C-alpha cells in the first residue's frame, strides 16, 4: 500500500521528507503514482493517519483480552501494546510523532492524529470498567501517560534494565489504581 511507504518515509526522514515523489521512490512506483491517488500532500497525510489508525485497531483486536479487567490485567495489556508500538510498529509510532508539529495548526488533522495510536473511547471504557466515574477527564491523563511512556521507549530513554526504573506494567497499574479511586 502506498500509505505504508508514506509511513516508512516519515519514520526515516521526518515530516519534511514526506512528498509524493519520496513515496513513489520508496514504493518503487513510477513518478506521479502517489499523486494520482492522493492529489495533495494533505490528502496523503490524511490517508497515512488513517492507515496507522487501521493498524492500531487491528493490533488491539488481535491482542488477548483478559477474562477479568483489573488494574493489573489492564496494565499488562497496555504494556504489551506499548512494546508493540516501540518495536514491531516502531515506524508507525515514529511517523505519528514526526507529524505532530506539521498538523498542530490544523484542528481536524490534529484530532485525527491524536487518536490514531491510542483510543480515548477505549481509555474511558477501561476506566469505567475499573469503577471510575470521572473517566472522561481521566482518559486524557491516561492517553498522556501512555504517550509519554511510548516517547521514552521510542527514543531509548527508558530501559528495562535500569535499576531505578519501575517496570512499565507496575507504573501503569499504579496509575490505574489511583485513577480508578479518584474517578
């Protein structure tokens, strides 16, 4: 898919590297092929964001769902998704981070980009399942927390072998326990 090559271009070169011609080259397509399907750069960015969203949805649907939802089981599931994003889906996560400054002034694209790695609706449902009542507000905090952990994983600022670092699932569990008690 053309958008998969756009993701690779973004991950490897950042937002400035994204052009129709760069995607054509990365995909091994004839010059003008990407422009045929995506007339403008904005169209290409929109389609690329949607492709990342599709991959996120698929990854979540393929993940094993715990029989009971507790802060621990939810934290373990979230850690697995974070590791997937930092490793097997690294290019997608890097592409999203590279597009952040690009779409900052575009309310529509900014909102689409904000929801393509982590789902606020799923975060709300999780917090409600854990007994929370202010899940709407706290879902944003959870997304921010997950995004921060992902950033540190992507840019090698968080290492599992660090003696001072709390394991990711433990950090997430602690967050969920605090959030569910204050909801």
